């Protein structure tokens, strides 16, 4: 495959990836440190004062959250981690087709000895490697935080590996979905708007399914139903069994989305730059 294409793709991604990797690592380290400052007894009192609906919303029993491991596990569903995942997925997935067309550079790329399949594969491989690096940074940040605070004597770092893998799987799927939408469009801003709307709807569906047992089956209609890293941490005895189901679903759906993107991109017309 064209070496120049690989260099361009890595170059386009490197600054964003470096910034998000540092954010993911630093935040998880900071989260563990902040957790070490809170007494378990005081935190348990705080949890008992919370409404029962909040237990359903976070997805794990308060009894599990009241443990050191349970509190640290919440870092993987913290808004900062979600923001990092969404930023990488949206930015990279939207750039591959609609981003290049919107900038007027797609015709220049395809005028080179590069096929559409090569362009999509190169972009997907680099982005997937970046997703794995972000998940690894999250886990290493947790490990470093545990070592720095001395909590490593009471908390097993390996219990957070399934959570990091689940984070990778969710990022992989969301990037693939964004890529498939990008393959249909000509403008990056519109791609971002569409995938952003889809994500918000999926999030609302999950919240409704969590808050009301009557609508629990709605969880099967959102990919976020398979994004439960905190659950994988607090139930280590079943973590890999659950992980296989969750991550298999996310990666499987992601592969379908990439396949759809490849088919659409291979057969669509590319408009001339204005």
C-alpha cells in the first residue's frame, strides 16, 4: 500500500491522538488520586442519601460503588473519558470521506495511485490503533494512580483491563459508525451533526431503559447497552464472560459499519471541488 498515504494518515491523526492520550492518562491518574482522598465511611453515608433511581442510572449497586475498586471504576464512564472517546471517534470517522470532499482534497488523493479501498483501510487501521492506544492510556493511568497513592496494595490493576477493552470496543464501533455516515456525505459538519444526533438519541434510550424497569428492553436498541466498563470491574469473577458478549457485539457491529462504508464509498460519485 502507498507509503505516502500511510504517512499522511498518521500525520493527520498524530496531534489529536497525542493530546487525547495525555488527557486519558492524566485524568485516570487524577481520578484515582482524588478517590484516595475520600474516606470510605463518609462516601457510604453520601451514597445512602442518594435516591434509589441513581443506583439504576450508574448501573452497579451502591454496595459495590462504596468499595475503593467500585469508585475507581466510575472513571471509565466519567464525562471526561466519554468526551475523549467521542472526540476521537467523531473527528477521525468524519474526516475519511466527507472531510476530504468538503476540503476539496478527495479528487487529488484519488488522482494518485491509490484506490478507494486502500484509502479507507489505511484510515481505519490508523484510527483503530489510536483507539487501542487511548484505552491503554486509560488503564495505565489507573495503574499509575494506584501505585502513586499506595492503593495498589488493596486494588488489583488487572481488574480494570476488561473496562479498558470495553472502552476500546465502544470507540471502535462509534468510529466505524461515523465512517459509514461520512461515506454517504459530502460535508464534514453534516456528518458530525448526524452522528451527534444519533449518539444523543442512543444515550437517551439508555437512560430511559435504566430509569424505568418497564422500558428495560429498550437497552437492546442502543449500542451503549454494551458499554458497561464499570460493571466489568466490580464483577471480576464474570468480567471476561460479560466482556465477550459486550465487546463482541460492539466490534461485530463496527465491522458491519466499516463494510457498509467500504461498499458505499466504492460505488458513489465524488463531486468536483468547488
